[in-house]
C-alpha cells in the first residue's frame, strides 16, 4: 500500500490506510505500507504495528513531490514482489500506473471523493490520460456509491470495474468510555443539558456556521438547554475567524475545544447526546465522499444530525440512525429541536446507529477490497 497520508498526521485517508492495513493483516495478509515520515522519528510506533512500515522522506502531498513518488513506486515494485499494489490515495495514482509493467501484480486504486474534482484541471487530466491511470487491469475501489457515481460522471470507466466498498469502524470507538457524569463534571456541563458534539477540521465545507446559525435561531428556552462542543483543528483562517465571531455572539453554551486526542473524543461521545455535522457543497469542489466520523460517533451510541451532501447518506441512514436534512439554517434548527424534544426518538436512532456501525467493520472492508477470505471474522 502506498499512501501520502498516515500517522502521525491526522486525516481521513490516514485512518483509512492504517485501519485497512490492520484489518488485512488480521485476515492473514503480509502487508507493507509506504508512507511519509513527516520529518519525525516514527520507528517506535511503527514497530508496534501488525504490518511492515516503510517511511519515505516527505509530508502532506504537493505536486512537487510527484517525481519522487514515481521513483519510489518504481523502486518498490521492482525490488520486491507484491501480489497487490494499492494506491490508497490520489497522489500515488500516476506513480503506481507508471510502475504497472515492472511487476505482475493486481493494481488497486482507491477513490475518496474530493480528488475526483481535483483531477479535472487540464494538466492533471492530460497526465492521467497519458499514463492510462484507470486503464488496463487496474481495479478501482470507491469509498461509497456516491463516490463511484461521481467518478463515472468524469471518467469513461465501465461500472463493473468500480467496486463500491463502504469504510469500516475501528473497534476502538466501541470500547467503554469514562463515566458520563465524570466527563460532564470535568467539563463543567450540567447533567440535564443536551450535548451536541461536532468533530471536524474547521473548514467551510464542514458547515459549523450552519449549525451555529441554527442554534441561534432556536427559541431561548431550548437554547438554554444546549451545550455545543466543537472539536477539531483550525483550518481556513477566514472561516475560523467567522466561526469565532459567531461563538462570541452566541447566547448559548458553546465550547471550541480545538484538536483533542481520540481517547478524549471517545469519552466526550459517551457524555454527549447528539452528533451534529452539517456539511456544505462548496465551490472548491471538496466533497464528503462518505463521512466516517458519523460512524465513529454512532459506535458510541450517538444519533446524528447531518446534511444531504456527498456520500453522507450512506453513513447516516435517514430517519433510522439520525436526521438527514437540507443544508439550511431552518432545516438544521428543526432537526435539533426534534431530537431535543423527543428523547424516545433520540434513543431509537441511537440504537440503530450503533447497530449500523457494527455492520461496517474494517475486516469486511479489507476482505472486499483485496478479495481476501473473511472466514469467521466479523
């Protein structure tokens, strides 16, 4: 597997690469992951993994890195024999395509959604066509049916060559959390407050501003019952400034917690009542191909409030695991009010969300991606 994102960097593709590799190893595969070193000594953590790590010099991808990635891919498949060569994200599509003839291996490329728009510039399309990236025996894996259909809008590839494989949920998110009352006490949250939690980088497409406007529009008695926890690192500077202004003006309890370790996020899920991420379609073309974070929250028994963008409808099942609404202030406000005022509905969604998360394991994802026998594993 070749990936341009991996721990210690945070991100959805890094999670995908790590969890898929762990699951493939659990199914008996001998897997090697090539990933950037981010100018850090990762040797100790890498040795603890159930698969081999091969670090290369670099960080998050830039097009300037493409020649080095081409050299890396050609060298990797030329020196060792691999039954499968997997480009886990877009930056390795061209390098792996140029290396196909050096080894008799199955070649897999995974689509996550956003990169489909990012490849539509003239030069990138020219390079993709010149390298016949998606041609020949290449197997294409999409992280959702939405991503598969979006890809087919831009590339003439037969539908039977694209395998839509939903992402999985790590067993980590199902583990027992700290006591709900203790977590609330630590954060000075009243036990009878309804806690909404959002976990996402602070970028416009994640839609925090829509949630802020929706909460501000609720009747005062309802607003006073709410605590909104915003978790995630800062992203676009102008957007962060806009969101912080909305927080300063808010007359309800809202906390911007910044980046938080996974164990603390899991505990906050256990202390919360609703997961809320109201994504938007944005002009940049960046898109939510699936929405793994909704499932991680579901593993803690949280129902979701989400918007109908990208592939989110495959992560949040409308009127079963949460409420899926249009990305407008009024629609989001109505969804929040509904789940606050109807605890029985909230509980029903929570049970279904947990069951849905259990259905989507990384073991299943790895078995379908690599055509590995799953046996008795979940």
